[in-house]
């Protein structure tokens, strides 16, 4: 997306960071504390919505304690683990119902640095409908990964980019910002991916709707606590997803 877009400020209102969680008891408090510190330092007016999929490690109870101490934090409890996509869609619906004008996707495992939030908001204010935190544009990168995982991640992004003909460099990253208009244009009922393919699918659908998508560089830091949620099944879902998306009928542009 070009840098000379007309300035289109978001309407005043809530800015909600959605944190999907499953067994993130040890990292969630630090993540929330860092988000709130950045919000206070830059006067961003952020709130946090924790979407917990019935974590057996007690993450939901930790989230409830955080919410009891800070009215800017809310918790959405889900009784079953359905995957990343359904958790985010539930969070989107709740944030929109609560009046959010900007909605962020962010991991709760300390791999996404809240210090990038002001830059993402700046790109929205410069005209973007969606901002992708990108590991694969100039200035971005990954810390803590071995060569094998770097190749798998970068290869997966290039594969999706080439098959779908998209210009964006990071299609599988989970650090994003949506203008309310963008989420209202997307048909949330039509998004079917449950794993990390969800990130590819939302960007693909937004692009086909003519929404303005920008990328800002981020450094992704590999989680130091807990286990990665990536599995072979999730990777296979994403690999097959791109071909299904390619065959879909083109939607009408978003007005």
C-alpha cells in the first residue's frame, strides 16, 4: 500500500486488543501489563479482551483476576477449544458489540511486542483499513528461531503469497490491527480456517474486498515459556486452504 494515502482518522471510540489464550497462565499477566503500560505512555486508550478457550491450566481465572483489578480488561470465556480462528471471531463480535473502532489481534505469549502498537495506529490514521505486523518487510525479523523453523515460516508465507497473488510479505503473522469498517465488511460467518490459516484467509478476503492493507515491520520473539500451538495438522490446513480460497467467487468491493 502506498505511503501517500489521504489521512482518514478512525472515529473516536474504544481500541480493543484481543488476546486469545489457551494455557497462557504464566505469560498473560506480563502481556497485559506491557499493553497497558504502552497505552498509558502514549495515551492510546486501549482496552484488552482476553478470549480463553477453557484453558485447563487456570488461565481463565488469572484473566478474571486481571479484569477485577482494571476496568479496561474484560474476559470472554469459551468452554471448548475450537482453535485460533473461532476464538478471534468471537472476540471480534464482542469488541464490535462493545463499540470498538480499532480491533487488534495479538499473541498472549510475549512474542508480540506492545511497543509496536503506536506505529500500527499511525498507519490506520494515515488511511489503512488493516495493518499487518510484518516479520518479512525491511526492518522486521524473528528472534530465537533456528534455521529450520525460519525456512518453514518464510516458505509458508511465500507459498501463500505466490498461489494467491498477494503483494503482502507476511501472510501468517498474528499481530494485526483492523479498522471497524474492515471487520464489518468481512463476512465473519464465511471464515472457515481454525488454525493459523485464519490469518491468510482474513487478509485474502480483505484484499478481494478492496480494503486498504499496510504492513509495518516488527521483530517476532519466540516464546520462552510454554509450548507452541503449531502442529502438522494446522500447517496442512493452511497449505490446502490457499487453493480453496483461489477457487472462490470474487466478492463485490466493500463500499
